[in-house]
C-alpha cells in the first residue's frame, strides 16, 4: 500500500519555506464555537445547577433532577478499582506510583519555601503554598482517558491541593470503571459526570452544588478549550493545547518498524496531529516509509493515521544529525524522540521540546502512560517558552520580605530616589519616614 507522505530535504532550495508551511496550524477559534461557548458560560453563571443539568440532558442524554445525582461517590470509585481485572489494576497502580514518585521529586527540588538574611539582617524569601481547590477536566465524549486522570490529579495531590474536583462527560450515563478507578488511585475528592463548556463554567463560577475552583487543568475538545480561554482570569488554567505532535531524530540504527509505529502513535490521535522524522540517511528514510506502508493496513485507526500523515507528516533528509537538532529546535515539538545509538551525544544540542525521549527503547507511548513525567505538554511550538504540567502548576509563590532597621537605612534612599523619579511621592515618603526623614525634614 502506498503512503503519499511528503519527502523533504534540507539541501533543496526552498526547504525553509516548505518547513514553515508544514508547521503552520490555524489556531483561530471558530466563531460559531465561540458564540455557543459564550452563551453556555453566561447561562451557567446565571442559573448554576439548572443550566448544567439542561446542557447535560441535551448533549449527554442524561436526565438528572439534581447535580447531586451526577456526583460519583468515593465508594463508587473504590468499587470500580476493586472490580478491575487484576492485570488492569496492577497496571493502573504501577503507573500512578511512577507518576507520583516523579512529581514528589519535583516537590523536593523546586516546591519548597525558602528564605535568607542579607548582610543588613533583612529577611528575604519565597513562601510556596498549594492552591486550595483545583478542577480537572477529563475527556469522555468519544473515549475514556484514565491516563489523563493520573497525569492531572497525582501532581495536584503531591503539591498538597486541598480539594480536587474532577468533571468528565459520561454520555448516556455510562460510567467507565477504569476512569473512576484512576480517580480513586489518584486521590480525587469529588467527581461529577458532566462535561463540555458547562462543566468548565461550573468549575470556574461555582454553582449551588459545585464550589468554584481556583485553577482548571486538563484537555478537551474545541468547546472546552474555548471555555477555558474565556474563564482564564476568573481562574487559572494550565494551557490551551493544540494537536498532538511527535518529532523523531534518527541516525538510522533503530529498526524501521519501531520508528514507523512511533510516528503512527501520534498520527492516530486525529487528522491534525503531526508526525515528522529527521534523518541524515536517505536509505533509512526509504526503509521507514516502506515499513509505514506495510504496517498501516494493520492499524484500527488507519484512516485517521493516513489523513494525519498526508496532511501534516513528513520524512526529512538532513545533512547531519547536528542539522537535525537545529531543525528540531525550530519546530519545538511536543514529543521529541532521539532514536540514536548514542542519544546523549545529541541531547545537549536540544533546547526546545515538551519532553525528550532518549534512545531506541524509549517509545513516546511509555511517556504517555507510565514512565513518570507528565504527559500534559506544550504544543504548537510553545515549548519554546512553556513547560510540562507539574507540581509547580498546583502551587503559588508568595514573596516574603522583612526589612531590618539597618536594612531600611540602606534601602530607603534607593527607594526614595527611584520613587521620586517616577513621580510617586507617597512611595518616596513611606520609605523616607523609616529614615526619620519625613516630609517635614526634607
């Protein structure tokens, strides 16, 4: 089976423009989606529970008389965990343990308060405290995502968040046992079987049944993304994610089937996902392409994979691995695999990526489920300035300042001079008074 994925070469004239077109992604929001979301959020803000129930009835085909009927009790979550097949429960708990261990290390390294005294005896520092209440959105309209529960709830729990409220659409009232079990393993406090923009509105503004949260994390469809964008400022959000991405840097030493399947692993998400392979070995690119053509018919989601690869995929011949690394930095991919015999040789050259997967045995899918680091990653080139979801996203930092009398004498004149230069005389006087030099002593 042929697979008309584009072939590019950095030696060809116009490669830079070709790459720019390949990476182009229209992130503009559909006007109809925006209008619909604005109306839903306004309604939820005005009518609370009643509005959420109306939209859940309309879009999820769940007819409930109160939101309390749609809250899933902790006992139900525990029952779902206890009812899992042994292999599935072991996998879920093992993944949760690895994710928890990684995020606990984040807490040790960067999640603690600190302070010091300077030479004048003034105390300066930073107080790190967890967010009181967080809402996590778990998609559920077309598929179940227990991994999203783990990746959002576990770091929130490690950070010390006081209450974790999870929302997940459950069309037709069908409750996925693995999702509920993941909530139990992660320590989620409350779960509501609601989704869409109405769930985001309920979390952001609060209703009679759901207390407003302070931050919302988790992926969703265009309506959820638009709602998160609109409530930002009332609450914090993690990010607005674009289509999934993978970029593979290969030196030609990894079995071609492995790389082909890694490219498929992101292409199968949706038609707008992006899979790119960079390699200095033209013969190896041929072998990977042949493997892709041979393996594609075995994929249940082959139509989605084909559309993704034809629309936004590419196999790129580079002059060298060094050049491949430079192109990778330009792309700043969500997932970056270094499929090479000596991946640590190239890792220092890589500056921009959501997550870097080193070596032929490190498939991106391991990072999605159970390696430990978070799979909520920046997309669409935002890895140039953004980071993966982590413990730090569920904490806030407060500056702590205690100035001694000696410190006030040293810092006061500096503050007075700068404040007067800005024309803010009350600022200047507040500092000057601590020097015994108020307005009457100028």
